[in-house]
C-alpha cells in the first residue's frame, strides 16, 4: 500500500464546494488503495485577511501573537475538510502541526522545522484513517505555536513526505503545474512536464510563487520528488526531481535541449542607492553587516567605479524590508558623509532560468538584446550558472516578460 502526501493550497479550499471537491479527490485516492496524509492551507485569502486585522489593532504586533493568529487559518481548513470527508463516510481525523509532531526552532513568522516525530500519524494511518494536517505551523521548545513563512504549507508537505518516507508528494494548486511563466499573466505559457530542483529553486526564489522556495530546498536535500498539479484538472502536472532522475524519466536528449526553461518576475522589489561613499576598504562590509544584523536580505548589489575617491553602492531588498533598511542606511550615510540615500520602489526583477545556460554562453547576450529591442532599460544585472536576473522599471514588467517568453521560444506553439 503506497503512502501519498497530498497538499492543497488556499485557492483549492476557498469555499464549501471546493472543499467538497478536495475531499472527493482525497477519498478517491484512498479508495484506489493508498494511505493518505493531506496537508491544507488556510481557505482563500484568510492569511492576508488575518494580517490586515492585526495591522488594524497594532502597528507592531508581537511575533508570537501573530503566529497564534495566523495559525488559526489552517485550523479552519483541517476541521472543515475532515467534516467534508466524514460526511462522505470516510474515516478521517484532523491534526494541528503540533499534534502531528512537527517541531520548529524558536523563531516566529519564519520558523525552521527541526524535526518531525511521526508516531501519531503512523498510528492513525495504521488504523486506516485519512490524516488531515494543518500546513504552515509547528510548535517550538517553549511549547508555543510558530509559523513557517508565507507559502509554508508546501514546506509542511515536503517535510512530512521526507519524514514519513512517503511514496509520493503531490502539491495541488489552482494551476496545472509549473509553467514557463505565470500562466495567469501570460496565456501562451506552457506547462512543463519535468523541472530539476535547481531550476525550480531559482524560479521560486525569483518570483514563481507556485512552490515555496524553502520547500524546494528541503525536497532537494531529502530527494523528495514533487508532483505539482492542479486541483481542478486531471493533468499529470509537473515532476520536480534531480537532474539524473529527470533524465531517467524523460530521456536524456529532452533535458539537454532545454536551454531556458522559464521566465519569472517579482514586483516586490526596492532599489536603494547610497551616493558618494568614500572609496576605502571596509565600507561595503560595514553596510551589509549592519543590514544582516537587522535581518535584511540583500539581493542584487552594484558598486560604481570610483570618481574622486568616491563611489555609489546600489542594491535591492524586498518591499517588506524597505522601512528598516531606510532607517539603517540614513545612519550609515551620515556616518560616512555620503551625499544622499535614494530609494526606488517602482522597480521589478525579471529572470531567465534554465540549466542549459551552463553550456550555452550566448543566453545572457540574447536576453539583453530581447529587452533592448523591446525598449526596456536594464538598471541592474545578476547571474548564477542557471539564472540571469535584471532589475527594470516596474511599468515595463509585462512587456519584458512577454518579450523574453516569446524570444526564448517558450510559448505553447513552440513545444518541441
Ligand atoms: P496555493 O494557494 O495553492 O499555494 P499559490 O497561489 O501559492 O497556490 O501558487 C499558485 C499560483 O502561482 C498560480 O495561481 C500562478 O498565478 C502563480 N505562478 C507564478 N508563476 C508560476 C509558474 N511559473 N507556473 C505556475 N504558476 C505560477
Ligand atoms: N496560509 C499560509 C500563507 O498564505 C501558508 C500557505 O498558504 O502555504 O502563506
Ligand atoms: Mg502557495
């Protein structure tokens, strides 16, 4: 008997009809002879709504209390889904993250799973129950409830699949799998059958929200094969696995033929520039150390060439870190006698991702040419061995994504 972890995101359990549909999908997988652990997210926009409620109450709510609040969304889902399955005559039990034996570190809002003690889950599965588990939550050494960062139910599912040594980890959402770009924005986007962990990681980190990036990291670490697929479709979805496994499953040639697999975009970006810093050793170290101390994650960095022993440093951060970055940089700028700190939140990052770039040096040049021909100005560039990212004016985002998607022949009509 196979053990299958099935995860359903917020859009899949947004109302009673969708909840019943999810219940029938779970029941039918159980009837085909599988043991089922189902992980669910909060219904629809519940987590965003809870965040807004907290904002109305306090400008700076304690992280511990935020976690108590945010974890309630997933608890609604597990209870309702268990009721739907019970009404269908299934034997089912719901568990919160702590009840399921999911333990995390002491951080709040971004807790990391430390261990899973799956005794209770195994016991219930052996009694032939369907086990429904709340995603996105865990308990810590203080006995407090914590949450795993936005999109964290994906992480719950992958971590459970690893801990339970599940035979399959299926992550269901409102799209049929992972596409060459966001299919809700670009209608010509094509669903991919296979994607390597590294490509999925780069896509998730650069804006493709279909899978949480940390869940992909954990899948890669424990070699959990993910099947990303649609709740409202019977399509086989996308397999995310190691490059070796994909070569085995798909045939070697196909993998090598893919130079670029996807285009991503992220509008949640802010560019800071500190103008006229002294061109002396230790300045950059000081800036980025101070930002690291206040937990600001810096993405792209550019330092201009020195003129008159002064230079500018520009970098990007996510919008939620804008305020604290501004306060920190104002202090640093006055200490170093910099002329000013500029902040631009009207920027976006577009990225081109693909393992084939490692062996095809022309990809960056082609990306820049496509953007130039579309009249899109590039403000910053960063590269890894399988990704090229450009910071551009936010108003040009769609133009850039569509041009790159078309230019790299990723549309449905180009399918090999
Ligand atoms: P869930 O609520 O099920 O966790 P998410 O909203 O987190 O689902 O992720 C699914 C969404 O990801 C889709 O609705 C789609 O708009 C978006 N998305 C962005 N980029 C991609 C991509 N490359 N492929 C598929 N979906 C994408
Ligand atoms: N409900 C949480 C969120 O919206 C977790 C998740 O959906 O995965 O981020
Ligand atoms: Mg999600």
